[in-house]
C-alpha cells in the first residue's frame, strides 16, 4: 500500500510540474480558448504517456527458466531478457520482457501474453483506429490526422499496411462465412425486419497491373475492374410518413460472381432474411442477379429497378423517333404510364407494333426485337402497380448510392489506382465500417516469420 501511495504521489507531483510549466508559458501571452485547449491536450498526452510507461514497468514478469508455450502447450526455455518498443494510443512506450523459445519453433513472452500483445509494433487499439480512419480517408490524410490529434508518428506506408491487413482479415472472415453458409452453418442473425430488401450491383474502380515506382517491373498499366456490392436493408416510415432506410449491411468484392454469391447469401441470412415476412430482391436485369435470387431466395418478390426499366424505353424512343423529339417524348410518356400501371405486356406489344421505317437500319430492327423481348421476359418483375400497393420500394437508388459510397468515394479519387488484391481488402474494410453493425477492427498482427525474433 505504501508503495502504491508513493507511486500516486510521484505522478501527482509530475502532473503539477507539467501544468505549472505550461501555465508559465501563458503568462506573457493572450489567453484564448484555442491556447487553453492546446495546453490541456499537451499535458494530457505527456502525463498519459508517463502514466502508461510507469504502470507498464511495474507489471510482474515470469521468473522461472521454463514457461508454458501458448502455441503447443509444451515447455519453452528462457532465452534472454529483451527490450520492446510499442506504439500505443498515448505514444511510444518501452519495456523489457523475458523471452522464451519452444521446441515447436515458436518464441513467446508470458508478459506480452498477459498484456494481450502480439508481434505487432502497435497496439490493437492503434490498429483499429488506423483502419477505421483509412476506410474513409486517404492514407496521407490519416498520417496527418494521427500526428495532429494523437501525436502518433506513423508513416503513410505503415498506415496502408495496417489498413490492408485489417481489410484482409475482414475479407477472410466474409469468405469463411460464405463457405460455412454453403454447408449449412448459418451466421448469427443481427436484425429481424418484417420486410427485408436485398440488392446487388456492380461498380468499376481503377485497378493496375503489377508495377513499381522505379519502373523496374515495366510501365504502369491501368484498367477498370468491377466491384460487386451486395446490400441488405430495411425501409421504415419516419414521423412525416416518408420512407427511410432504418439500417443497412454491406458486402463487397472484386472477385468473380462465384465468390460473391455465398457471401451475399450469408449477409442476407445474417440480416434476417430467413425470418422476415417478405423478402424483396430489387436489382437491374443482369442474368446473374436473378440466378442468385432463384438459388438463394426463391420466395423473394423480384422487382426490376424502375429507372433501369425506363432507360430501356428511352433507348427505343431515341432509336425510332430521335433523341429529344416531340413524337419520341409523346411515345415515351405513354409507355411510362403503361409501365407504371404494371402493364409490361402492353409495353412489349407497343414496341413490336412500331411501324417499320422506310429506311429502317439493322440497329433499329435489333432494338425492336431486343426491347420487346426484354419487357416480355421481365413482366412479372415489373408489376409496379401491385408493388406500390403493397408498399414495396421499386427503385434501386439506395443500392446505386451505396456503390458510390462503398467504392467510388474511397477508391476512385483523382490519381488513384490499385492492385486488385489491395482494392479487394480496402472495399472489405469500407463495407464493414459503413454497415450499421460496426466490426471489431482490433485485429491480430500476423508476423511474417513463424518464429518472431525479439529486439535485442
């Protein structure tokens, strides 16, 4: 007890000294709120770092020459006492710990195990903060914000490495959840909506082939790559009776559709698709959308996005009447009215009955055939009057906005281009951070060597 009291008194004295020093610096200057805030923040940082350092130094370490290996349960032998530098939320701290080596090839520190540390140079809290900020800001901006608000001296490459590592583990978790779903191991249900909306779309982002800044791997070759974004959400009415998204959950990947499908299915189950009274699958008319819906959500109400359907009518009006012409606008308005009433069959008939033009081009002939078949094929998904009566959403604006939010706003900024694997890990991170249910970003560091080498 006496030792603890002495420790507290020493810290109190140190705090008073720091405060007196800072207040003395203000005596000859105008005191503003900005200067006061800066003063208090500096004192907090210095005292916090010193408090953390002293408490860490007081932690008891293993004293025996043997200790139980956390990897295999065997007996590890004491190797040496080594120094450890660690970047925490309060700055850099230094301490010594006893290092043991086991016959299984693993090295470990009992003290680090009790402190919940791994081989990383940063604490899990710092990694989580970096990952959270990097999901919404450029790596350079994160570096500046960390220095300004936390006094943490991380470089841009370190920020990128931590964010990508977190995204990689989130990506692996999403893939594992999808594989488990395929064999009947279902994820925990997070939401219980009465009507659940499921939607998916693709959006392109700038990717690049393998390349190095010194051009030793050849010239920079950029290309566009499609990111598939899946979304589950619930729509409720606000106090004014307007529909609003109550919650949303995302999944996203640059991998192919076969990798995306089980992840989308697992996301839907996690969001309560299996217990919802109504499932609504709302998307454009790509075949992969409806095959996914048929395979995983056979009971879902399938709706073709209203704006997507109208765009097909606009194509017909433009090809046959000319873009922006009065006859074209009149024809388009009549067809939209029919479509709004859920009469997709009437729309298909009107397209087929367009008179053959004296100099009809092959493009116009193909447009008539293709678009008439389009509205015939999807007429069950275009029963818009019925859908509106039931209160269902018929537009995928939420999904389209989500594509911009999850992908474009972070990956498609001026001058950006990404390796596909890095882009995939960043969209996994961003999709998780932008979902209503926030992820645990305090990921474990995975050392590059099987046996970490302690700092001497």
